[in-house]
């Protein structure tokens, strides 16, 4: 797996998408052929969840001159599978397939599970950077959840300003097993953890929560000295057992046991899982399983570097610039249409300032003929995929590492491509974003930031959303990456406080993409964007907040909004009120008592009555849909939130007067009239002014 994906799915609990040919991209007229008066309509992906379509569009319909319609594809944000807030079903699947190393599970003293259960903190470490630490942490979280069913298991991250603080990482009335990966942390993060861990552990007890830290091997001794008996060295499970779980070939364990032990000494579960997947794919194509295993191990242990280096050298000595450009284009757009790969190759030749002779159309070879220049032993012309499938990224990374003179040209080429090829399919746009993310793991976060910034820049044309969708996918991928994430998240935080509308819109859409998995990180940036001057940005922010609320569920959403009330501007309070009203619509019955009480207390303290009204109305309308004997219980959190304060009671009375005649309950339907009347009655009963 790549550094971007690290080892989230190393044990294969998630169902991978079936490989498929890219959907044929529709033909799009050149931009200059369109009338300047064409109308744009955006259509969603068919998902009717509140606000979700704004961010997950799949097409943009453009109507131009002569009513000709062209359909632009849009890249989708990546799924945050296995990241952030953990899905209970995914954790169950992990537990079923996970091959646990000795000492991880069990109640006996010294196991990682016993340590975290007794001390509420455990630190996992292993000799290799990717040894399955993340899956081990998730497996511990699942085990804790079996002992404490109301426990939430979630990954979180330490931000520059927050550090290891309970106020940032723990949520009131929401017990959690918090998993934090420090494998790529810098000195500042380690200092924050060391200084804050003792106090944080005390707060874990108050919140009935746990902390699972993943630390690099080189820091294990230091943490063991400062926090004795909390560091657990992760063992290595039997390689053949891991292979047998995932290889879809006969007698998989026996097959793997034939491998000489010296070939396996550096293979931990994530790499063994990759070998098993590769063997399964090769076997499905008709290769002998034993030969497939030899080839897969060779790729993992020796890699294609030497072979690729030789090929590049041979073609460079021949002056074969077209082979080089085709190879890089196929690596960037692996499995795309032949026409688009060749078009991308031609653009690279232009950026490389290669002189080309004009050839009349009758004599021009077809895209398929041009791709035949790539050797069949490494490139499958039928699927336009490298062998093994998906290894085009290795080609790009190899050239980036070993040919630094090409780096500037490669970045210019990739950045320019969406403006030059305007009919890429959805899968092809996503491939560009994903390969750019992989390049960033080689060249650093500035690659992702600069490419995304250029793609998000609005040019006042119909293709702005087309380009911006690639930027959203790129930053959504890299913002939560172990090695790239921190500077990306910092840049998003800076952009959320700038006045540049293009960057603000990009940030809002990225936050929508990461919000379900990392709600705290997303909502922190969205609260600053709520003050944006651009109506388009504010609409995007509101859609993002509503989407996050719908995905998290009403109770969790309300808990995570607590920070929005601090030093809130009128614009932020208004946007929050409108968003909460829509999220609560039909969901009031889902909100638990503690979450409701905390939210309403904060709302009555901070929100002006006119902002409060739509939220109260949404709450009461949903309460009216409940059975009559449940309505009083739904009214009570509002009454409790007043704390018998006459000012708050007056606010709530004002906010609960809605309808065509706000003073006449007969203008409301019977059930809603009953709920509002119950609220007014209870407010009269607790109002100290009326009790005197």
C-alpha cells in the first residue's frame, strides 16, 4: 500500500472496488465553441441526504450555442474507509479476519488489552514503520467496545494549537477509545504528548474513555522510561496464516510455507496482504499459483527499479522522447482510454519543448498503435494497465526520485492537464488526483497544495467545477495522510481565515469530504468559513455542515458543535441555526437527553431569538410526530435549558411562536399545537416571575 493509504486496510476487511474499464467520457466541444450565455445546472449523485448532493456531484450539464449539451464529469471525494470515526460493522469484520500476534489480546497481565483496560492508555510500537500497528489499534478498540457497548472507537489527530488536550480530543457524554498515530510526528507533537499525557490520562477516567497511541520504534525507550508498563511491542503473527486468510488460491498456507524463511524476515502483515492480493489476481488470470507467488515476492522484495532504470536508459540513449512521455502519461492515467493517455503524452511533449513534425491526419497512427511502443511485458494494451495492475504509480515515483531535472516539467504538465483535456471521465479525474497524492508522498505536501490551489482557481468558465473537483479529492486524500496531513490541515486552517473565495470554497468542500471521519477537524475550519463574504462559500459551508450532521447522527453532531458557540459572530450563529434546524428535521427523536440539554443551554445563551426560532421550530415539529406520551419528554430539555432564568424563558417563548398567526395555536395542526402548548405551560410553571 502507498504511504497515503498507510496500513488502514492491510488485513483486507474492506471490500475493494471491482476493477472496471473507465466509463466512456462524453465528447465536449472546445470552450471557444460555446456561447458566452450558456446556462449551468448542477445535478447530484441521487443521494437525497440533506445537503450531500452539493459536494458529491457527478455531472455538470452545460447548455451552450444551438442548445448542444455537454456533460462534464466531476471527481468524487475519496471514501475515508477505516479512518477516523470507526464503523461498528467494519470493526466486526476486522475482528473476524484479523490474525492477532501473541500478546495483543487476552486478559492475562502484560497483554496490550490488559494494559489499556487497567491504565486507560497503551502505546503500540513495532520494528518496521508499517507493521500493522493501525489495525492492531483498531482491533484493541473493538475489544474495548465489546466490554463497553456505548464506547465510540475513533482515530483522531493532534493539531498544532490543541496538542493532547481533553477539551479538543474528548467529547462530553461520549465515551471513546481514541486512536492517535504518531509514526510521522515531529518533535513538537512528541513534546506535546509527553507534557500532556499525565493530565490527559486523568481526564480519560472522567470520560470513561481510553487512549491508544502508535509510536515509532525509536521513541519506544523514551516513552517506556517516562510512562512505565504502558508501551507494548507488537509481535509478528505467522506469515502463512496471514497469507491464507486473503489468498484465493487452493492450499494457500501450504503454498506459502514453501517460501524460504530468509525471504520473509522483513515481511509484516501489510506486505503479506499485498502479496496475497497479487497472487490472487495473477492466479485469476491463469498463472500457476507457485509462479505467481514467486513473481509477487520478487516485486515486493526486489521491486521493478533496476528493470525500469535499464529501460529508461535505453530509450533515452535512443532519443526516444515519445516512449518516455507515453510511459509517464500511462502511469498518470493508468487504465484510462487510449485517446486520453496519448493526449496527455502529447501535452508532456509540449511542456518538454520537444519539436514535433506535423503529420497529416491520414498518416497519423491511432492511439492504440502509439501505445504499442510500451513493452508488453510491463504494459497491457487491452486494459491500459501496467503489470502488476496499478503499478503505474511506481513508474511516476521512480522517475520523480531519479530524474530530478524532470520534476518541474512533470508538475507543470500535471497541473495543466485538466485545462487541456476537458472530457476526462470521473474515474480518470480521480486517477489524476490520486497519482498527484502519491507524488506528494515523494516530493512533500507543497506538491498537493500548489496543484490543488491552481486547480481551484476560478476562471469564470464552465470548467471551474471540473478542475476544482480534482483539487477537492487531492486535498481530502492528503489532509488525513500520516506523512502529509499536518501541513495540509494547517493550510486549510489558514485558508478558512483568508478572504480568497476560491480557497474558501475549496476548503469547505474538502471539509465536507473528511467531516464524517474527522468531524472535529472539519468543523473547526468550517466555523471560520461561516463568516465568509461570498454567498457561494457560505452555501458550501452550510451544505458541508448539514452533510456532516446527517452522517454523524443528531446527538454526535450536536456534541461536536459545542465549539461553534465560543466567540461566535452573528453570521456563524445564523448559519449554525439554519444547519441545525435542517439536521434536526425528523431526527429530534434520535437525540439523547444529555446531548439535547447541553446544546439547548448553549443555544439559549448565545443565539439571538430570531436565530433560535428555526431550530426550536424544527425540534417541536419533530416532537409533534412522536406518540403523545413521549412529547413531554421531548419538551423538557428546552425547559431545563432555561435554568429557571426569566430572560431565557422569554427567549424561548418568542422563538416558539411561529406559524401564520404566532399568537394563535389554532393556526397550527393539532399535534404541533399540543407540543407548543405543553412547552408554554411548562415555561409558565418554572418562570420565577410568575411564581412570586
